[in-house]
C-alpha cells in the first residue's frame, strides 16, 4: 500500500507535471499503477460501457492486491521489453 500511496501523493503534489513525467519517462505499468485511456478520448460526459468494464477490471485487480492508482487519460503501448508504458500519444 505504501507504493500506491507514494504514487498518489506525487500526483496530488505535482499535478499535471507528474503525469507528463510518467509519459516522458515512459513509466511502466506495475502492480500499483495502471494507465487507461477512454474509448472516446474523453469526448463524452460519462464513461462508455467499454470504459466501465475496463475501470471495473482495474479496480478489481487492485482490490485483490494491495491497492493502486489508475491514471485515466494516458495511453499505453508495449515497450521493447514487453512492458506496458505510458506513451506520448496521450
């Protein structure tokens, strides 16, 4: 839980800059961090059915572990090592 708290507090303290740093550094998703992008690029006032399913799956995964942080609005892609990393297309 401490790792997810550290990520959360960094985002709260640094705001948008923390998210931009994740993208620039190509931060990998991990046990405590998940990146999600909406299916309609945020062009609606509510989550689509696909987005709700993705959110429920992420919450369930964190609920079955020690918790975590979902950063909504950041795209992910596979790095050469196979890790899912935040990318600059978001």
